[in-house]
């Protein structure tokens, strides 16, 4: 059978940027696809204020190399995101240090962008939606999702990452319109031209925000968002038939959702695949999400009460935090010296002052003894268990 599209899979064995370059080169590169002067929207995944090392957000090194590739092709790169429903995008940028890391690159908070109401031609469920003008006016869109499972949709990759061009309350419409169907409709309007998946550290279980990190060290790339999502889902052990929006996207001829029609270049799919732990309660969570957003809309319109701060307090209970494994600590003092907030001290073994901890996970990334792991348990429990 003739292959309809190409998706590359590359292992990250050295510099992350080199793997990104190789993945894009395997599908033909950006030269000729991006024209001189093109406005290029680079859309990462910054759903909440957690670093890429825990599998929640896009690795900065991927963004940096994509910016370089866009500039080499003559385009003007703009990095933009509108975060998850109850989070403040600008606060996420600040906490993660995105603007400092991307010095000299234009970074936009799409929640604060001008929002344009658009009717979606051919839509089945999401007939009209408000979209950030930066996305509508982009000549070329590059989606940079993370390899993750999702409580509501099974997997989340390039298609779902495009929800980040909608301001928060417009995201509510997605859930109230039937999320799988709305994802297809949204991608009819703002379908990315290129998808590069951050599979360095993915997330399994209760993704996209409270799952567990999975080290995969992969980069995937392709021009067909449906094909990339199909391959990415297969890497996690999901067939396209198990992901409803991929089924619907194939039926709508939005892209290719059959592996036998996709040419995979680079690594062998079976060699890099690993079954991810699956989220549970999918249908129940979809129903709960619809009720949650309908309640939020009602409270806002009737009583001018914004439910999102309450939802954020609830979700913050499960925010990722470093955890100490005392038996591994050799009291070398390296982590104490590198902690930017002086949140670590040696008292027999290293201990964390969670009131000071900024959750940057520099300790976990640099400790040679692997003393630190990631946990989503409450801080009071972590204090007791690490004594």
C-alpha cells in the first residue's frame, strides 16, 4: 500500500536540539515550507507551572531549536500559549522562567491576546469559537505537544495541543460541545502545519497534569497532525481506534489515522513503544468536566462568580513536588549549593523546606545519587515520609 504521509521518530542520545533537527530533516526540513517573512506561531504545551522533567510541559531546548530552525528558514517566530482552564499563563511563564530562557524571542500570552469570534466551516459540534488573533494571523503553526495520556481523551498530542490558542472560557465550549468532536472542529480551523512531539519525558496514568513521568527520550515529527498523533498514541500503546477524536479525524479526512498508510522514518515503532499506564474513569471524567464548565458558565453569568480560582486550589493539591529518598543521600551538599531558593538543608540527610521550594526540580536533575523523585502527595505527607 502506498504511504500517504511521513512521521519521523528519533532517539535523544546527545543534545536535544540535535535530535529536533534530525527529526525535522527526516521529514524534509523547513526550507521551502516556511517562506521569508512568514509569521510562525510556535505553540508549546504549558498547561500548568510544572517543568518538563516531570512530563507536564514542553522542554525549553526543543522550543529553542525550533526557533533557530524557523529563523534559518527566514520566518519570524512567536511563541504563544493559553494555559489550562484554571491557570494564569503569564504566571506560568514567570514561574518556569520561559521569557528568560528564550531571551530575544517574542513570547505571547494568548489568554491576553485579542480574541476573534470565528464560525468554523464544516463543523459538526463546535460551530463558533473565540480564537487568539495570533493564531488566526499566523502563516505557519508549529505544535509542540508532550507525549501524554489524558483522563478525558485517552491520549493528548498535536490535535489537543491546539486548545492552547483558545482563551480559558472558550475552552469551556470545547467540553460542552463534546470534546472529541470539538477537537476535530477546532483543527479544521487552526490545524498545525508541523507537529514536533516532546517525548523526552512523557506522562502516563492520570494525564495531562496529575500523571506520572515516563522517560522515553524521543522526538516525533510530521506535517499531518492526525498521523503524528496516531504514531504518538501507538508509542504509548494506544491504537487510533481507542482514541475517538483520531477516529473522527480520519472520517472527516482531516489526516491519516491508519499506521499502514504512514511511512515512519528513523527508529522502528515497535522498538521505541512502551505501554503507558492508562487513565481511569474516562467517560465519568468527560461528564464531570461538562458539568463543571456548565456550572462555571451559570455562576459567572448569573452571579458574576468565577469558579476558576476554586478549581486551581483543588488542582494544586496534586502539583508535582520533589521527594527525598533519605537512604540514598550521602550528604555531598551538591543539591544544597545549587538550589536557587535555599530550600534544602542537611540534617543527617537532605531535607526540603516546602515553603521555600519553587518546584524547579533542579535538585532532581542534578543529584548524582538520585536522591530526589517526583511526588504528587501532600507536602505534610512528604515531610513525614522523608524523616
